[in-house]
C-alpha cells in the first residue's frame, strides 16, 4: 500500500510541476522602473545574495516573483538537483529547507535567511529603495 501511495504522489508531481511552472511564467510581474544609477546600486547589493530554491516549490515561486517585481539580479541555486548547492545549504544554513536567501559575499559573515515572508520583507527593505 505504501508503494502505491508513493507512486501516486510521484505521478501527481510529474503532472502538476509543468502546470505550476507555466503558471509562474504567465503571472510573473514586470520589474519596477529605476534610474540607471539606482539600478547600479541595487545590482551591487544583489551581487552578495544567492537564493537556494526548488524549481516547483510554491514558496520559492513566490520569492522569485518578488525578485522579478523588484528587478533584482540574484543568483538562483537549485538545491534540489545540484548536490553541491544542497550540501552548502545543509552545512551553512543548518537545514535543507527552501527558500533560503544567503546574504553576504565571500569572506564576509554570512546570514542564512529562511521563510518566504522574511526573505520578501528583507528584499523590500534592502533592495527596493537601494
């Protein structure tokens, strides 16, 4: 019975994943307009950020939509399929839980921020008006 349930949910994921990703593409908002100087400041902040995510995770999609709305160029790291990113998330952040925003460049103190609401709030505070 367990095996049957496992295969049912795998099949469900295979069916729903493309639908969720297409819905994300169709509903992603346009980026806000900034002056070139303001965009350069925002891009400088974003160089120290990386988002660990799973492609079809609804909370990750929510954060990616906010990143698109704010016009941010943040590195996206696939912690589901790339073992190196998964291990870095586990070692650095302490848990394989997504979405997770890594704040800090190489050689700096790094902060691992979990929870989509907290990530969105941080991005709006530090990047929206940068």
